[in-house]
């Protein structure tokens, strides 16, 4: 049986040779192992490095997240409504209905919600964006009405 001559593999051929025939160390090492040469890929695969080490390179850095502030509704208690009737009438938010009940528009006065603390001695029609359950119950017990305005 005849043996077919085979070409030696390059790696075998260059065993013991430090640079495998390419001169200096970096001459055969292209940009591939380094992810490109120099600043290549700063907007692509080196983006995390760019944002951390040189954020001004593209005119911005890591932006982060800013939590929106909590919205604090302006609230008023039922007891305070009767105390401030004169103040509300000077703001022109109080009017009288045909059956003699007072009608207060708390949205125009700058309030968002009516809370149920305190008592109403007279029937009042109150307009506001929101009411608590106890506030609605107390307003209706006094003979008034709670109207929700959007």
C-alpha cells in the first residue's frame, strides 16, 4: 500500500516559532480581536465604554432615570367649607340656587378633593373633582349634593 504524501499543517510547521512567519507580534493580529482599531465602534459595540469613560464624545453621557414627582392634590375638609364661606363668596365661587341652597364650585377656588372631616349644618351643593365616601355621605345627610366635575 502506497502512502499519500500530505502537506503539513501551518500550526505544526511553525511550532517553536514565536510569530508563525508574520514578523512582529501585532502584524498578523488585525483589528478583529480588538473590536476594530482605535475608536471604531464607539457608537456600536463599544457604546458602554463611550458612555462611561468619554460621555461627551457624542455630546451626551448616561442619561439615567428621573422619577416624576408625586402629585399632591389640594384637599379641603367639610368643616372648613362652612368656615370659609365668606372667603369663597369673595372669590365668586358661591351662588344661590332657586330652592335657596348654596352652590360652591371648589374647582374654581383651586381645590381638587373634598374630605369628610367635620359637619355641614346647612344643605350645600358642592362641585369638585373628587370626594371621599364619607364626604358624599355627610353632604347628602345634610340635604346637599356632591357633583363630580372632570
